[in-house]
């Protein structure tokens, strides 16, 4: 079901520049010399340490919630559709408890200070990517979300940069809003969901190659965040459609981006994956074997699938230091970024402590993971 509406167009103050291009080299070892000239290591005043940037954190826009409440947008959300009664009850309690963290910047700033985070690259609550809406209304919602994010950044420029949202259900509108986000509002990229109303991002019906081409042209970041698995009938109990479904949704989406040639056609695309990259980042060899063994696994791409996976970026939300060490060893410390999933209960409460606990990780590597890599990708200069 589709809905139409109109929304006022406001202009907020904005600041910031576009991201510098990220280096694409990769070696699967953790021991690499510091790149002092290339990695922006920003010292923060009297504490004398490098910048700490959270790449994975969310803001819920209350005005958008009010504007869309009568349409019940949650009915299109797999994380609610495939949830038990108990899970829904727990989620309602969580929203009451964590609502101020999602919507009130002053509360957020106190939590950032407690967690040792200097800057959040704040992105929309994933359910406010309104792909369910008729395109014109979806664009209006996107503009409301993006204008408020730009306002937050303008009000607290030392603490926030922002990633916006675009209506991927209409590629032309998505490109236009992406340009407005970057060129007019100063946002550093966009958050997208891994599918559009059940269609994969590489589905020809969506015609999203023009969107990916524009992201690459602008040199900005895509942060791809799931909303549970879209066929979650078997994942309803025990919060499985988040615990299992979120990493699975990311895995499926990334596989399509690779095998359907999106990453090959756009070699400079910068895509950040949450939850440590889903399952693919930790079980990559099977797709390489399939690519070698079967003709139906290399109908589009000619190189090994991992040669494309190597270009993605991964957050640190592993909940385990050995798993994080493994992620760094395989994909390199320059492709791993501090993330918290703030303020949800499936997030990492002590991201700095987790990184500090990783064995055989030097100070320069830790500094890049904690903030230098994100600063480079997002064009943060202080």
C-alpha cells in the first residue's frame, strides 16, 4: 500500500566538506606501519589522544514519527512482522527506556562522554528509511530526516557529522536527494537498508546503478543497515530476526552487490557494513570456492568474490576480542571502524575497551580503528 503527502521544505545551517578518497590497498595481516600523513589523527585538547569516531549510531526523528504514525509504517518492518509477542513487548519497553537517547541530543552527549566518543557519524533510525511510501511522500520524509540531521551537526559541529537517507524506491529522486544531502546540507553520505520492499539493491527494476554511480562520483559513504531478515518466518522466537536475521540480511545484500557486479561496475564505492560485516566477512572462502567450482557462480564477475569484499569496511561490533582480532587480520586495520549501534540494547557499550583488549594490536592500529579510518572516509578534519 502506498501513501502520498506533502511536507514543508526547510533549509538548515550546514557545514563540512566532502570525504577524502580512501586508500584501497589491502593485505590480510594486522602488522602495517602507521600512515601518519594519510590518516588524520586528531589530538583532542588536554587529553592528548587521537580522535574517536563512532561510525554506527542512530537518531530517531520525533517529527517524522508523528507525521507517519497514522499510516503504521511498522507494518512494513520485518523486525516487527517476524517477532513473537514477547519480543514486541520487550521492544516497547526498550523504546520507553531508550527513547530519550534516540531523540535528545543532550542525553546523547553525556553518553558519548561516558563512552569516550568524540564524534558520532549519526545516521537515521533504520526504520526511518521510508521505502514503503509512495515516492513523493518518501522523498518528503527523507528531506525531514536529513534537514534535522544537518541542524544537529550545525548546532554541535565538534561532536557530530551525519549520514542521511534517500528514497531508494525511486532512483531519480534518490540521486537528487543525495546531491542535496552532500552539496547543500554537508552530510557525509547516506544510510541505506539492504533491500527495497523485498527487492535486492541490484534488482534491475530499481535502476539503482545511477544512485551508486552518483555516490561514487561524490566520494561519500554508504552505511548499509538491516531491519531484520525479510523472510523471517523461522526467526520469530528468541529475537532471532535481529540476533540471526540482521547479519543474515547484510550477508545476502553484500553477496548480491558482489555477484551481480555492482562493486565491479563502481570500483571506488565506499560501503560500511554494521555488525562486523554479517556472516560473509567471517566465512568468505565458501563463495570463492563456488566461484571457482561452478559456472552459475561467475556469470557476471570474473575475479574472486573476496577481491570485491576486500573493499568494504566493517564496524567493530563483534562482542568478542578474538573475533575482532580475526576481522582485523583478514581485512586489515584500515578497513575496521569503531561502532556502537547506539543507543540500542544490541549495541556495544564499551567500544574503546573492546578495541584496547584486542591482542597484538599496536597503538597506531588502535588509533586508526578508533577514529582515524572514519575521519579519512568521512572527511573529518579538526
